[in-house]
């Protein structure tokens, strides 16, 4: 057990801190769309200018520079719009900063792996803990060149980090690069340009408690009427009092509509965002608000009614129900999903699978779902897995971040707690100790199903390898004891377990195999073979004396 890493303690994942709902803006007139496009372009240009100024400030950013930027934006928009733009700018800069730090860590991990493998002789085999040398001199040379390239990238990235410089693209870097691959993306230049411009618009406003309906910039009445406070340069487009434009479309939130109505009637803050889906040609309004921080329930309370352990895979969730004592109940359940296709299709597949999982958890009456605390950030690098491209694609395809967010938010609505556990050895120990014993003529078990049991037991606080004493655990680390044969004691041969270095009597000779019952006298009172002198120093004197045939020759 000394080679195993220390396992992290299971914990209850905090609930969601916010809510977002969406509805379509139907039956917009051409004038409505014109106003929305004009306002979006105007405020998008202001947001781009503000982001450029924030990136130029770098580490010199302060409250004074923030106030200066906000004053400059207020003159060409409004104070609330300026506050929303500067806040979005700071969030975007901070996100880029975190991505830069993650990029530096990935480069450092790749450099360490390459240096280790290049230091080994060519052809040396690796172990489970570390990779071996490269297979040929040609591969060694190519990897040495890649090491030099990664070191140069690392030096440049660290220099940018220290200087406070980040790289941000409003509208998205992927969409920007698509401009050079329109044929592969099956887009025309006009279609790409429409997506690019729509992605750079800014039609959003933060809520403010105490104001009418919780937001004065983009206001939605309880009847669903939507109105927008126009920027000062576009006040001539207003069709209502106080420089506002009222849309002909109305909204009616089917999901959480009552909760939203309670907030706006109490004048509590609600943020709104309007965006255009260029692929469908549809406008949408998204409402969001924050939830007060709620203390998570204790782990013991979450485990009181049992647990459902879930093993996350590239194409399905493998789930198994356990009672509070850690015993598997019923049969395994699998919830498949397909992560191919567009991002919206993948997201819909994840939501559908999670919905089925949560509904099953509610039906069986458990209060918590155990899941691995997965993070493949450092596990999918090219240097770590080398030629295992299929494996890297496999773990890269598992949406760990989106899965966590979706599961936590959806489970919270059903009153279910999420318990995160350390993923170490769950698949290995689950297959070793739970897969074979649970297979019956009517039940098939995969290693993923067994991993779900291991995850659930760990979430409940039980050992994955049930009923194993510390001494037995140490023996199994060197070689697992073969189960006793069901018919006779000599059919399966001797057991495979070996004694540890500190076990007493480990140097003693084994009793010879005879035709007598174990521990009983020989049938004829004679040995079948002669004794041999032993130089072993025993810890205890021999208590059994063997009778030797007087006619047997001893040479």
C-alpha cells in the first residue's frame, strides 16, 4: 500500500449560485430588428474599445483607471450601460488570465515529460508510474526538437504573464479562425460575417435591486412587455417616453416563470441579455439572477438514505444504487449519450442523460448522487500519452466542466446533493472486487458498472474493498489469495498469496504434500520422503516431529 497515493476526502458539492432562463422574442417587426441591430453594434463597439483599454493597462489597472473608463463610456451611452460594459470587460480579462495560467502549466508539464523521456536510453521500457524512453533514434530527435519548441513557447508565455498581457478576441477565437476555412465550415463569407458581427454585439444589462422591475436598462413587465433604454446617440429611435424603445414581441417564461415574476414584482435585481441566433434567424431574451448562498447539507445527512454511484464515460453514465451500508441494490443502470456533432447537440445529449439519471434517483428515494471529481486538464497532453491519440481524444471528449455545472444545477432542483469523490483506483478496484461477484445468469456487469459501485462506496465513507483487514490488504497487494475450490482441496493447487517481508515465519519451509488430512498423522506413520537439513533460523521451535522409516536409506 505504500505505492498508492493518498485519497482525498469526499465532500458535498455546493449548490448553484445563479439561475438563467430564456424565451424567444417572436413576431418582431423589421423596425424592431433594425433597432436591436443598431443598439448592439453601437454598444459592441464601446465594449471593444473598453476591452482594448483594459488590456493595455495590464498590471497598472486600478480603481482610478476603472472610473476613468466608465466616465468616458457614460457620455456616449448611460451610466448603467457603462457599468455593464466595464464589468463584462473585467470578467473577460480575468477569464483570459486564468486561461493563460493553465496554458503555462500545460507547457511546463509537457516539458517535464519530454525531458524525462529524453534522459532515458532509447528503447527502455516504462512503468505504470512513468513513461519509458523513445523507441528509436529518429523519434528521440523529433522529440528533442519539440522540447525546444515548447521551451520557447513557455518562455514567451511566462514573459506575457509577468507583463500582464493577455490575448482576447471578442466574438471568439474559433469563429475568427473559421474565416480562413470557410469551405470546411460550409459557410459563405456573408454568413460568416453575419455570425462575426452578431457575436461582437453587446445587448446586456445588469440588474439593480430597488429599481422598477429589477432593471431599468432592459425592462420586462409582468405582462411580458420588453423595453430598452437607448443610448444617448440613438435616442431618436425611441418610440416611448424617456428615450425608451418598446418591442412588439412579448415574453412568457415557461420555466421558472413564477420565480421570475416574484422577483420583478418585488423589484429585485434581474439581469437580461438579448442575442441573435444567426443559424436560425431567431432572437432570444435571457433572464438571470443570483441565488443567496445556502449552506450545504452535512455529508452524513446526504448519505442517510443511500447513494447512487455514477461512473462517467465517453458515451454513457454507468450508475448503481447502494444502500447506506454500501451494499449494491438491484441491477446496474446505463444512461447513454452521443457527444458527436455540434455543441448544442452535445449539450442536449448531456442534459437528456442527466435528466434520466436524476429522475431515477428521485424514484428510488436516495438523497445524493456520488460522482468522480474529474479533471483531465493535465491528463490529455500529447507528451503524457504519446501515440495514444485515440485515448487522448476519448478523455478530451468527456465534458467534465459542463457536466459538473449541469449536474449540480439540475440535481439541486430535485433536492438531491452531489458528493464528489477522489477518482483514484475506482475502475481498477471496482473491477477486481465487485464485477465478478455480481454477475448472474440474469445480470451482466461491466467494469464501468463496478466502478459505479466503487464510487458510491467511497462517497458513503466505506472502503471499496469491503471486509478487508489491514493485514489482508497488505497481502493482497503482493498477490491475491485464490478462492478455495468447490470440490477437493488439491485441484486448484496452492494459494497465490505471499507473505510480506516483516511476517513471522516467512522463511520457514512448507509442510510436504501428503495423503493425510491437514494436521493429522500419516496413515502408515511414515514419511514419504526424507528430511533435509535446513539452515533456516526459525522464530519458534518446531512442534511437530516426523517419524522416519528405519529401512529407508539415507545417503
